[in-house]
């Protein structure tokens, strides 16, 4: 929404947030281009407001495009608007002149002084050295990464060999235990067999002795 009066208008923003302007002030300027008069609206200021709880009123501030204060703060908005109306043309001329100066400076080629050239060369040298150091660090990191991978592979091989040795030792232990068990079983069986043989021999001797005794008794009779 905006209110228009002659060559000045006030564009209001009711939902302006904190630290934002609530009204933009524009002035209709005339520019001559190719023998033609071109009219356009140009922003010459901004009005912001802040609420004072103690007085239950707003305080209005007028600034230019870069935030510089134009008029004194006031609690009466119409007073501030009237000041813009009274000084609109001067403010528009000042804005237009500032734009021309800014455009002229941006289009004007800048000459570099020997000092600037020296500084530029120094900056380029520092940049090259920085990039060189960065490249060296990358190479060192890559070399270290390669070494780490090599070390990991060697450790994997060693661990695999160690695992095989442990498995073989385990197999050998199991085999030896089995062999010992077989030997103990065979020795036990052999011992029992020998014991039985000995007992049989003893019984045989006893029977023989009994037969001899019987024969001797018969002869005596």
C-alpha cells in the first residue's frame, strides 16, 4: 500500500519485522535519455519505528539507503512525512549524484602502483607456497596411507601363518593324546592278559602238585 502526493510517495509495510523499515519513501525523478525525458521513482529514504512502552507511543526514524539518519527522530509520523515532502527534490538529486559517482568509479580503470604490484606478487608467491605445502602434505598423507596398507597386509599374512601354526599344534596335541590313549588301552589289555596267563599257570601247577600227592598216597597204601 502507498500514498501518493505530487512527485513523492510513501510505500508502507505493515508487517515489518524488528530492525526493518516500515515505510519506503520514493521521489519521481526525470532523466534525459536520447532527447527524451524518462521519469522513474527513486528511493530517497526509509522510515522505521520502535515502540516505547513507557510512553505507549512509537518513535519514528528517517534514514537514507546506507543507514545514515536524515531527520531528527519524532513521535509524530506526519511531521516526518512533511519533511520528506519539503526536501524531496534535494534528497533525490543527492541520491542521483551518488549513483553517478559510484557508476563512474566502477567503470574507471584502476592503475596499480609499484607497491600494489609488489604486494600482489607477494600474495601470489604466498599462494603458490601454500598450494605447494598443501600438495606436499597430500603426498605425505598418501605415502603414509600406502605404508599403513602395506603394514596391515603384512600383519594379516603373519596372523594367518600364526593361525595355521596354532591349528597344526592343536591337531598334533589331539593326535598325541589319542595315541597315548590307544597305547594305554593296549598296555592295560596286555597286562590283563599276562595276569590271566600267570593265574592259569599257577592253577596248573597246583593241579599238578595235587596229582603228584595223590600218586604218592596210592603207592603208600
